[in-house]
C-alpha cells in the first residue's frame, strides 16, 4: 500500500517537473517472473525514480553504498526500497558488504520481487550508453541459477532532453525481456551471452544525442498562456529559489535533477497547503479552497507553457560524488 501511494505521488510530481515525459511499450514489461531490471544510467537517482514510477510492480533499487553510512539515512533508504552496493576503491570491505546485499537480493527474488540495477555503474550525465560494468549483474545471475530462480532481465532505455534545464522532456521505453532460463547449458548459466544480448538491445535503442522534441503548435501552446502567466507571477519565485540553491550545491555534479525534483516534491505540497490554510483562516474556507486548487493548476500551466531546452552538445561528463565538489 505504501509503495503504491509513493509511486503515484512521484508519478504525479513528474507531470509538473517533466511535462514532456513519454512512456513507450510499457506493456512489454510483463513481469511474469522475478526480475532483474536494467537500464542506461544518465541521470543519477532520477533514473530510478522514473523507472519505479512507471513500473507496475514493487521495485527494489541497488544504489551507491556510501550514502548508507549514516545510520539514520540507512534506515530511511531501506524503508524506501533501496539496497546498498559498493564499488572497488570506495570501500575496503566492498566485496563482503556486496555479498550481504546480493544475499538479500536473492531472498527478495525468491519471494517474487524485482531488483533494479544499472550496469553502467557510474552516472555521468551523458546521453550515449557507457561501457557496462558487469560484475554485479553477473554475480546476481549466477546466484539466481544456483538458487533455481527463473529470473528474467527487463531492460529499459531512458532518454533526456537536458540534464540541467527544467521543465524536462524524457522518454522511458521498455525493451523485450530476456529469460535467463534460455541460457542454461549443462550445469552453468551463460552469463556472457545474456550480457551481450542486453548490451546490444540497449545500443540498438539508444540515441547518442539529446532527446529531440515535437514542437507544439502555436494554438496548443497559446491556450495555456493566461493560466501560465498567473502561475509565473504567483509561484515562479518559489521554484527559482530552490533551483538556484540546488544549482549552486550541485554544480559540476550529476545530482541537479535528483535533488531539485526531491525538494520540490516534498516542499511544494507543503507550500500549497500552508498558503491555503493561511488564506482560508483570513478570508474564509471557500477562498482557501480556491487557493488550494488555483496554485497547482496554474503552476502546471506554467510548466506546460514554458519552452523545453534541448542540449546541443554532449559534455565531458560530470562528477558522481559531492566529495569532489569544491
């Protein structure tokens, strides 16, 4: 129940943050068996939020282990269906800790659950598919084979217009699932063949440049103009306050969308509720209710009306750690 509510809440927030979002071929992701979900990884945690919001099942996420070091964050992140995975060079005990995480993944897969991981390993805010780091996926496939779990691999492809501009356009596309049981020969599973098929499917679906948009007609755009201007003059300051703050904190890193979407998803409903309660207290219940409806409606119109920027050049890639930020 909690997961279903959380998924719909994130999906609703994406309508404001990414009004140009398109979902393609989602019916191909049938999830008829325990699944390892894989995808390209251009945009940090935001990728996982998009896939989780548009997957019809509960998804557990393998994410960077260093953010689990704080005991409070460890509890919160695990409560949000996240599991830590550690990289060589970032933790001396990475192999032991990953074994514990993979054991937990196997228990969840045995229960019919679904695990999301990103074979690229690091996210760099690059549109083109990066080399795959196959260690984690290989280990999980071999463990599933030994545990007699008929796991499927469900690939997705994500495409973005930009990594530093909002409102955002993006596309999530479900690719054909891969049945690992088709790659069992004798007493072993052919992980190299599975990984090769997944990589080829991702390469075939990728575009090495930013997502190009279909431009709306002038008539379709103009119908949003008046409510968009209302939203701009009443609420753009709130968005700009958070945007400028997040840009400063995440400059040179990959976390802009993840952090900005997160703080807006939490703070904007509180902002609307507080404004409605205060005005309702001063001017009466019905005026407060009108404000409660007016604010999100006009902010949505503002998001729809604004032009969506498309990256024209591929950058060199950004840091995927706050520790490297000066």
